[in-house]
């Protein structure tokens, strides 16, 4: 499939070559710079062949989807409808399987794999595609703030329940924080802001009043995690940031490279995971830095800065920067810019941001043009 995407891009490059794409350079870095650096590092420091490195890095080719969206010029409404479908299906399956257990069919974590799926009273099936739910949840809430249509509030609450049963506190917390900030800072005019603050206060009051019934086990779990000096995530961060490096300065610039499971390097990484339970994916940007080096980190931070440029967004798309904010808040816990299942979502997010930047620029140009036509006195 990646070969087909590359063929389409090459044959249609002339149609998008001069198009304003805010994230073009970032995507090019993921497609060309990061793979070269990673293959070189894995070969120099761990003796992994370029072939095996290329095989494990082929997932980065999914970044081509960003250019495909621009080539076919997919409409914003179409993108939102597709993302809505994914988000609602994710929320439905996440919620319904809490009540059908032990019967469940959709999960990335199961008892057969030896994982503990019951935590804080919630079955953590970790059904992914939650990123679409963050995007669409913020979209629904923003639409409700500005249009006052109850259907948007109901769909937002449905997704909010989905995050509760998702069982991962970090994603639920970042989603709620972004909802609150969007209500206060980015909900539109004074009327929309009043509705936003009122609704959020009501929801907050209800959650606070029943916090022990709803979040009691989560609160106890969090307190035990923070109070435990051997909390595995902190140990993993220390390991990947300070200790898991070959000798010399250059490894801290280039990274270790991405391991392939069948190589000696891959076996070393697997041993660390099984013996110490240290996973690079559990410590977000720290793990990514250890694997891909400083260029990867700088590229991701550049994406966050661009996505958070609030004033560049058109008024009806003011919810988009808060999707970037949610991702930025979790960078040191969870980072998905090299994850094959998440890259298509990120391409969609970048494309939505591009459409918003373009629409904002067109509106400003239209206002300037109309102003210039006014009679001079």
C-alpha cells in the first residue's frame, strides 16, 4: 500500500507543490530524515543491519497519507463525519464491553497475554482510536457552546463516559483539562463563553459531588502510585534518559535506533522489557529520544508549537488547537508520532489545521479587500 501511496504522490506532486501546508517539512522529516538517522544509529551502536532497520521503520511511510489528503482535497465535513463514526464506535465498544465481560471481542490488552485488565473497578481493554474521540469530543463541545444544540452535548457526554471506561487516567485528565480551557479561552463570543462556563460548572459540580462513588478507586490508585518510590514509570524514565546509552556523545544526538525483534539488538530490548518492565513507549518523549535522537524530539516540539498557534485559526475551528494541546500535555507519558495506528490520525489532524489556516487567511483577505473598496472621505 505504501508503494501505491508513493506513486500517487509522485504523479500528483505538481498539484500540491505550491500549496500552503504548515506541516510539510515536519512530515518530510518523519519520512526521510528520521529513518536515515535511526538506521545509521542502530548499525553503528548495535550492529543491526540496514535491512532490518528499514523493515521496522516502514511504518513511518504512513506519513504519506498527509499528502494524499491534500492531493484529493478531502472536504472538512467529510473528514468530520468519518472521525465522528470512528469516535462513536470507539466509545460504544469501550462502554458496552464493561457490561458484557467476560465476553469481549475488541481489545489490545487481554487476560490471555498475562496482562491485568481489571484496574480501579474498570476493565482496561485499551481499545485504541481514542485520539479520534479527543478530536470529536472537543468538536462536539465547541459546537454546543456556540449553537446550543443539545445533540452535541449528549454526544460529548457519551464520549466522556467512554474515556472514563477507557481506564487510562492520563488521557481522561488531558481531555477534561482541554475541555475546560476551551470553554474559558476558546468558546467564541461572550454568549458562548457564558454557556461554556455554566455547563462546565454544572458538570464539575456533579462530578465533585459524586467523586468518591465515581472516582474513589482511581483516587486511591493514584495516591498509591505517587507514594510508591518504585513507581515503574519514573524508573523507566530514569533508565532511558540516563543509563540506556552506548558510550560517547553522539548516541545522545542520534539515538539508539529502532530495534527489530529478530536481531540481537531487538533481543536486548525484549530482555529489558521482560526483566525490568521498562518500555520506551511508557515514557513518551523520553523513550522516543532514546530511540530516535534529538532530531525527532525537535520535530515533534515544532509540530506542537505550530498546532498551538491559536490566532491562526478561523473562528469556527477554535477547538483544533486544543487537540494539539491534549497531545502536547501527554508528550512525556505517551507519544505516538512513530506509531503506525496513530500516524493516519495525526495526518488528519494536520490536514484539518491546514484547512483552518487556509480558511482564516481567505477570510482576512476578503475583509481587507472589502475595506479597500470602501469610499475614502
